[in-house]
C-alpha cells in the first residue's frame, strides 16, 4: 500500500489468535478459586490454622490476578480506534506485570507469616488442615492445567499458570506439614516448609516479572531472533540494505515489526510485500508487518538510516 510520501510503500499483514483459545480457562478458574478460598478461610478459622487462613487470603489474590488477566485478554480483542490505533493488546502486558506484583506480595505475606510461626508456634487441628490442604492441591493443579495449553506463546496465560502452580505447591507444603506435625508434634515444620515454598515461588515470579518488564519496554520478544529477521530481509530479491528495523510486542501474543528496505530501481511490488509479510508471520511469529521500500536515491537519503546503524552494529556484536 503506498504511503503519503512519494517513495514510501508499506505492506501490512495482520493475524489474530483464536478467540476461544485466548479466554479458555478464566471463567472456571475464577469460579473454582473463589469458592475454594471461602471454604479454606472458614476451615482455617475452625481449625485454628493460621496457615490455612493465610493461604485463603493468598487464593483471594489469585482470583484478583485471574480477573486482571481475563479482563486484559478480553480487552485485547477490542478493535483499534482512532485514539488506540494498535488496539488494546498492551493491556495483556500490564496484566502480566500486575500478576507478578501480586505474586511478590503473596510471597511477602507467606514469609512474614512463616517467620512469625517459627517464633510463636501454635497447635492446630491437623485433620482439618490435612483435608483442606489436600483439596487445595487438587483444585489448584486442576486450575493450572486450564492454562497450560498455549502458555508458551502467551505471557498472560503463563502468569496465570505460574500463579496456580505456585498455589498447588503451597497446598502441598501444608499437606506435608500436617502429616509431619501429626507424626512428630514438631510445630516448626509447617513454617519452615512455608519459607521453602516462598523461595520456589519467588524464583518463578522473578522470571515472569523480568519478561513482562522487557515487553513493556519494547524489547525484542525472546522467541524472535532479530539477526535472523535481518538476514531474511537482506536476502529478498533486489534488496541491498535494511535499516530502521524494529521488532516489539504489541501484547503478550502479538508481535509487530517495521523496516526500511533499500531496493534500487525497484517499484511498488505488492507481491513482494504480501509474501514477505506472510513469511515473517510463519517463520518468526510476527503478525503485524510494515515495510517501507526505498530506491536509495543519494539526493533523497532516508534520515533514519544513520540512526539505525548503531542498532545494527550492536546486534552484530551480541
């Protein structure tokens, strides 16, 4: 498609993830976890178990995290508008950041509670603790499995999956603690396991937070090889130079790219633009492609060519 300027030509290629796949799991995940959090809270108070009460609060934070991720996924399906020309995909990255933040807060709450219980041990009804925690393992594992499909390509679903898997680990630790306490009477085992689980959650959360921050700062997504994309573009028929190449994430599942292709003596070539856009989507997962064709006329140099030389050199050295 020709651009307004006389030597600019753009090709666009759009793609959308299947709607059912994007939102699958959120509704049952929210319903199951909200119900279980209420049950766990009541059971914790009846058993005198601060571990169960704290985990109930943790599960409520899970519900909030799922609602954030669900809302962002639905928002990303809204059509672009004159004020939001790329649509609302960035909301999924913000939700992933918020989800990571909630996980860090939950880890802090678990650590604080575990440390307090180490210094102030209290007897608990291990029978109720054991049954409810075992139910928690089943509920949280089942919920995590709802988000396991497609999480490799969606940071938002990955965050929900990690959140639920972390909860299953917490519940499993409570089960182990209840069994050991029942057999030995060692009350310190429960908070010690809580600290261990908190560290495991923290490691997983740190990776999620780092990836979400990278996408929010428009870094090249980890699954896209910038140099490989450049090599492909430079190998196109008639192309002698590629500059002003940018690849970034519009959302957790959608990648965009812009590039200037210098093609001396070339003219508008819709077939080249369409086949290149299709190839970039298939080979590199880049859904939104904008290509600018230039003749390389020295009398009309592209002002962005020099600005991209530093990026090219850095990519070659990395």
